[in-house]
């Protein structure tokens, strides 16, 4: 199926995906994310945005946003049509904000759904290696962020098409096919108040490090919180 048809069908079934940069954003080939010089500039811009001098924090925050954006299209199109858009760096454009963060991506081609795990593994490996080169940090925490972004976007895509269970299962299947060092996605079901049904959330395995940015605290679902604290805070998000 043609990529334009895939985007159009996805829009009809689960909502439109961005295929053009918003006002003030620039379009950049995703292959730039493996260029240490370009990546160093983006992470430096993110450091300024988040008011931190710690390259590890800035690099982690940059990857948190970028991985979330890079996975939105492939998972949404897969769940809505069965034809994922290709996340490969040579097929993807980044929508880059002035502060250095990636807000969205779009792809110019599709691929077979069975080829998606291999394409994602290559994407993760290449970009994480480049981030580690620029920021001198370990790669495992960044793989954990990739796993949580995969789980988040698969769950969102499943919710959009009315099949949360399938969305969650797709994340598990893709992660299993990718294998180590990607952690297995996890989910948690939190009961609605006053009735028996539940709302599903991602059980995060990664920390975005935003709590190290001045004026910020741990995220609601941060794994640094106790299980009881996370559950209570997530329950407060449910109407």
C-alpha cells in the first residue's frame, strides 16, 4: 500500500498523524540523528531548554522525546491498517523544534509488518550509539526509554482503534523480536473509581531524568517511585 494511502486510512480509523512540520519547526532527515556534530547541537539546545549543564540529562531528555516521536507513526499505522510506515532513518524526517527537541516524525515509505522489529532494532542501535558518543553515558538506560516509548505508542495506537489488548500485545511481540538489550514492555491496569473496569498504563522501566532539571519532580509513573505511590498517582488521573 502506498504511504499516502496508509496515512489517509490511519487518519480515518484512528486520527491524523503529522506529515508536515508545525509553524516554527524545521524538517530534518532522521539520518542526521547519527551525526555526532548535528546531535551535539541538538542536545546542547535541549540542555538550554531544560536549564541543565549535565549532558547526560539533556541527552536522555532528547531521546525521550525523539523515541516517542519516532515510534508514533509506525505503531499507529500498523494497528490501524496492518501496514506500518518505515521508521528507518533514511525514510524518515524529524520535525525539530527551535529548542532542539523532536516533536513528531513522518516517513516516506511503508514496509511489511514482519520487518518492523528489525527496522526498529537498527534505529535504536544507531541513534543510541550516537547519543552515547556525544554524552558519554551508558546505553542501557536509553534502551529502557526506547522500550517505554514502544509500549506507550503501541498502547495509544491500540486505544485509538478500540483494541487495547492488541496494542499491548503488539508491543510485547515487537520487543521480543528485537531482543536484548531492549527490556520487555510492561503494563499495569488501574481500577476506575466506583466500578470494576480498569484503565491500562505503561509500567515504566526507564527514568527520563527530568527530576534533575531545576523546578521539576519525579514523573507520575517514574520507576523511582514506590509501587504504591505510582498506583495512587495513576488512579488520580482516571476520571
